[in-house]
C-alpha cells in the first residue's frame, strides 16, 4: 500500500493528484499556464482538503517529459524539494507513457498506441507502446510528415492519441490508423504507473535526475540587447 503525490506539469495544464494503492483520492487541475505560482498552492490545498499530512507520503512522482521546458523545470524542482525535505523517493514517469496508459485503459482492443504531444512549429513528441504498455519505440521529437508510422501501420492497428490529433487526419490517412482526441496529460493518468514503479523500487536519483526534454529550450533574445 503506497500513498503517492503525482505531479504533472509537462504542458500548459498544471495537475496534482493524491493516490493510494494506485487509486486517485483527490485531484486538482488548472489550465492557466501559471505553474510557477500555482503548483505549490495546489499541493497545499490538495493535502489540506484531503486531511492528509505531507509526512505520510511514501513517494513523490513527477511527469518527467517530454513537454514544456519551463513546466518540466518547475515540476521537477518542486518534486525534488519535497523528496529532500520529507526524505522520500522520487518516481519519474515519461509523459508519453502516461498518455499511452490512459488510452490503453479506455481503448484496450488496439495493437499499438502512439501518444502525441505537440512541440513547437511543425514538430511533435511521440512514442509507441503495445497493449501491455511496453515501449516499442522510444520517445522522440520529429517533424510531421505523411510517412509517419508507415512501417507499423502495414500490419497493425495504431491508435494515435493526444489533444489535437484529429487535425492530422487529412495527412495520416490509412485504414489501420485510429484517432483518439483527448485532453492534455493529467496527474490522474500517472497513478497506476507510479504505484507499479513504487513496488518495483524504480526510483530516480535525486541528485542527478533531469527531465526528458528531447529538445533544447526555445529562447527569444531581445533585439535591443
């Protein structure tokens, strides 16, 4: 039995969920892109309203990317700070794995699952998982083309899941491709995975852990500098 705080900040949605034995006890989410000021307040509110002490946690889990550079930095710093203060282990879950796990639970009759998170410009972050949640292709950042997943869709049904995936349907036309529009990743989707990670002691090193950025930060310099 494990009590785990799950933190998801890889996109514009800031989400925290308290889970016991892999089941969500309470969750708070905001879609305001104010992770820096909002995350700590949401965590405090989560524990206050749940009547649970932070010290009773068994672990802290973070959605480790890929995704927003700033969001991932804020989430990771917060999770590490809690782990250091409480002397609890850190669990890191790939954001795409979390997205795939949710699709597998809701649409279990497909061979392969391709979670997608939009990156900047014409790029996407994606991965490929089988129906058991085993990674078939590691997460990557690619420019969108009509050749996407060609080697897989010849012999397999592939469910592509993400917030705006339906807009790619004119480009990715194939009888073996299924589109599933969903929301952005949620901390609630992490809970089953983090429970499993906890019992297998798949903890991340607090000192060396860094988010899975996949791409460098996008920084615009002032022309007046």
